[in-house]
C-alpha cells in the first residue's frame, strides 16, 4: 500500500496544498503557471499568497 503525502501547490506564490493527483491546488493556478504574479489568485481563503 502506498500513501502519498500532500504537496504544496507548484504555482509560485501559492501556499495551498495541491489536489490529489495534481501539482496544483486549482485550475486557476495550473492555467497561470507560465505567468509570474505577485499575489496568488487561486481564490482559496486560506492561501497566504
């Protein structure tokens, strides 16, 4: 049995945990992965970005 540990979202500036099976917490972060932003726009209230 394998267990996966939660990973931080791969989008720079985002402090959320990635969705299971993904490197990102949301489609917003995945869609904007090529753009550098000063503030994360994922929309999760717990995100400190």
